[in-house]
């Protein structure tokens, strides 16, 4: 199992299985949701130099702590992540927009959208004072597919009946409430494992156009959405482990689109979302360590076959609202150990 490590000292698809499109698995292109002064001393007051200097030799019993080197990822990719090591409390900006507050570990993450511009200009400030130092990071372009999916059961595409819409609405509220909470990191470094043992079956990023007929109403449907996660082709009952330590912010066996789901807040603005589970063995508020079992994969929610949908949501910790949050590519998160830092 591949393990990556980004510490405060060195930061460095195949059978397709369709996921639920109007959910945190697939972000709909068009979608409606329920509401929810330093003064100079006088010359005559100045103490002569000879009186300022003591003849006693002062010995410090403790080693002098050297400040950590400021640095960020040397390279990045659209849909990925930049990791920076900066002074605690620094307010970090990307191309002039505040995106993170550096926590006690001295690490901050910066999410990049699928259409992020290159280069990424990272700057930072302390107590409103802008640092002279900036980082200019090249951002590699990505190419995501457009896919046509026909013959779909529309009841797996969106909520159509009053009962389905009620279930979907209740599930939406649970998700919004969960994402509203921000937790401190459990780990002092950013380190990810693959959450289940199995091959990838569908990547993050493609736009999907669905057409089909409802088995319940007989009506045709059409929907377009973007797949915001990484799917793994694993049988029902495969162990799901925490790819990184964190705090559970949602554990629910029956969200409408996602089915059995676990939301795990790793801190650093990163949340792992696991969907379609057959077992949910953790509850909100529970702290877990890297590699700890969370539950088991399944075929619940709006799926067309057994698989694990793993998504990673990046949250802007410099904002009080959650309007600036978005999903990033889990495959890139797993590759971050291969990046140098500048």
C-alpha cells in the first residue's frame, strides 16, 4: 500500500462504474438545492555604549531554535493541491485571494480548481503586514473527458418522486451541517494512504451526460454533471480505512444519493468523503488514526454496481462561510510525495 508523507520539514482507470450524478459524487452543472509608533530617544537620554555592555558572559542553557524555512510545493496541477510551510498564524493568499490560515503545525494547503491559471502566485501576511516573499508555482494543465451515458435508470440519476425528494432534502441538510464544522488536525503531518485495496475504475474530473427512463414514472430524463471523486472497483464488504487521521464529521448509513457515507475531517482544510458503504462503523465526533478501519465498501445509494467513491474536499480556512470550498483530485493528493518543494 503506497504511503506518502509531507511533513513540516519537507513538503515535498478499466471498467467504468457510474456514480450518482446529483450528489457529492457528481456535481451537477445546473442543480437546485434546498435553502439553506516607534519614537527615537533624545540624544541626551541615550546611554553611553560603554555602560550598555556587561562584562559578564551570558550562557543560554537551551539551544537556540531556528525558524523553519518558508517553502511551498514546487509544481502543481489543475484540480490538485499546493502545500506550504509558513509561519504559524500567517494568512495565505492565492493570486490575491485569501485561501488559508496557517495552523500550529506550520502547514497550509491551497486547493486548485480544474481550470486554475498558471502560474499560481502564493503570498502571505502576518497581522495584516504583507511579507515580501512570494512563491510562483507552475500549474500543469489537465484534460478531462466528456462521456455519454445512455439507457440509465432515471431514479438513479435524480430524485423524482415526492418520497425521493424528501429523502434527498433531508440528506442535503445533514451534509451541509457536517461541512460547516472545522476540526484541528489529528496528525502533525499530511500523510495519505489508499483507503481500500482495489483498482481504480473511474477518475476524477470527466463531465457526464446522462439520458434514460424512470422505472417508477416511465418518464425520460437527462442530466449533466462532473464526477468529483475517484472510484475504486472493490466488492461489497472490502475494508475501508482512514487514509489519514482525522475527526469524523458525518457517519450515516442511508444518504439518498451517497448511501452509506463517512465524512472524515483531516484538518488542514481537507475532508475525505466515502460513499456507497455497506457498513459505517464510526460516528460523528470520533477521532481516528491513519489506517484505522472505518467500515466496509458496498453498493448503497444511487449506484449501478459495487464500488468505493472517494472524494477529497478542500475547504478555505480563511473564510467563515463554505462558499469557497470545492473538490480536488484524490489521485493527485496521493502523488504529492513525489513533488519537490522550493
